[in-house]
C-alpha cells in the first residue's frame, strides 16, 4: 500500500533510516513527511501486501492431474422379454375383448329351442275309377281305359285274373296313364281286370273290376290275301328290320321297360327306346316331310324323301331297302264322300273290302282293299299314299306305314276329338292287319 500523503499536523512517521526528532535536535519541529521514492511504487504493487519472505518463496509448479484411465466397457446389461410378453398379452386381451364385445349377441344369445317339425304323413293316392274293358274290334286284344282321380300317383299296376283264378300283375304303367292294350290274352277265355294307383304314401284301393270275354272266332274283315309281316322275333309289333330303324332291341319287346310294347309306342308316335315319354320327332328318329300345298307327315331318319313337283302334290319316300311310299293328290271333282269315290274309281271291288280308319291326328280316312294304300278327303281333293312293297315277299314296314298315317296333317281338314280317337285307335296292325311271320322271342 502507498503511504497517505503528508498533511499539516500529522504525526511524524518513523521508520528504518529516518531520524527521530529527538535525535536530530528537531524536537520542536513540526511533523515530517517522508515520501516513498517513485521507483518503489512498482515493487509495492507487486508485493500486494505480502512480506519480502513471502515474496521470495518459490512458486509451486501446478500439479498436472494424471491422465484418465481408459474406460474398459463392461458386459452389457441383459435384456428381458417380459415387457414384450406383457405387450402381446395386452394386445390379445384387446383383440379378444373387442371380438367378444362386437359379437356379444351371438356369443351370449340364449339358445333357441329346436323347432320340431312333425313328420309328413303321406296318404295313398285315390283309387282309379270307371275301369272299362272291351275286346278291340277285329283283334284278340283287350282295350282298357280308366279315369285318373289322383294327382300324386307315381304309377299304376294293372292286374287281371281268369275265371276262378286270382289276380296277377300284367304290367306297371307310368303316372297319369289312363289306358292300356292287353295283347297277351287268348281266344275263348274271359278275363277280369283291376287297376291300383301307387304313390309315395302307399297303394290305393283297387279300382272297380271290369270283365272282357275274347270270342273263340273273330270275324275277320273281307280282304284279299296279303304278304305276311316281316320277321318279328320278339313279337312287339316291330319287324326286325324296323327295330334297326327305331333303335330298339330285337330280343326285348319293351326296350325302355315302360310297360308299352315297342311297336305300340311307334304306332302312337313315341320313341320306344326312351326311358320317359318322348315323341319320335323330339327324339330325332323321324323328320317331318312338309309340302308347300299344306300336308305333312313323318319320315324315318336316314330314309330319302323328295317333293316331286313345285306345288307339292306328289312326293316319293324311299326306305333304301327296296320299299317305296308314294304320295299323290287326286282330284275329286264331284266332291264325293270318300268311300263312294273309292268304289267309283275301283270298279269290281266289294263295298266291304275297304276299311274306314281314324288316325291319331283325328283324320278320318280309308284303307284300300289291299291295305297298302290309304285315302283322305281334303278340300275337294283326295290325299293318297301308297306302300309299294316292290319285290319283297314280306311287309317289313307295316308299323312304319301306320306311323306315317298317324303323323299325317292336312291343313284345314276337319279332325275328330281326342276322346273319339282314343276309343277307336288301338295299336300296330290296327290299319293293315297283317300277321307276323314269327312269334318267337329269339331269332
């Protein structure tokens, strides 16, 4: 520190090397101011109040801290999977809880008691009624008709018995059947028939019983001697050659086993080889021959046919095996009744030789004396079709010819009601009435 500046009346400063007033003889003198030489000011500042000894002490060197020891990494802490397991459990609880919540009505719905449906009680069908049996005119076959009174039958069973015998099955018929032609009867015997409807609920009670007596002698129409029918190995009304035309079995009389003989089905324009009622034209076994003048009839598939003039008044059908069928429209200028016209154009023929027929289409026609030509009155003309047997000694296509007649359509010609047709129309041979050359069931 610097000494304070001298002032008046101040006390003399004593110090080393400064004579006191007593020694200097200045005892009576005033205070003496001693001023520090200027050169010592710097030193005083450096000493900063320290003594000389303190200033002379050596300054210790700063202690340098030792370098830090390298940190050796220790083993990593082990990770635990429990947090992840806990997280998965929480997520599962959330998902399951949400599913249960949104489907609570379904999951916790009270079970509905099962509805017990009472068993369906099926009842047998109604019994057929008004069964009628009659011997077909000019044949030894028995024609049967009845009324279908049930709407749920699956079929019918036809039974018959002879006098003093018991009922035995004759055939099974499909549902909705109302007629059958029994060709297995014998002359000189009497038969009793009954029909039973069959359904899912069982069998109906039998119909009324109907009787028919087949006369020993059947009055035959007056006709000239005709060639016999072609070989019919199974006696089904189709010759063996015709069986090939309609795809049936020569050894099986009922190829589709529907209760109807093959020839009977062809006669009535049905496919004899189908398992269900299918028409000949729908099955493709025949094709319609259509004339521009307005007539048409069925021709077996594979046969050749042609309209021979532009107006369609003549046509030719060829079987490919020597037989020919010719169609022609003939004038009936006086518009005579059919039988009268025929007798007038065929002098010398007995009036009982021709035979009136009714086709399945309801057309009334006439068969000539030789049964190989047929005639129909139509709009001032006569429709004529002739079966030319050529050099054949057998009538191989008798049922095919009858099928053609049943398929005949004459535009605008009057037709009979189906009830009248069904009452008069029977089966193969009903038109031509020839006999088969064989009745055996094997070739």
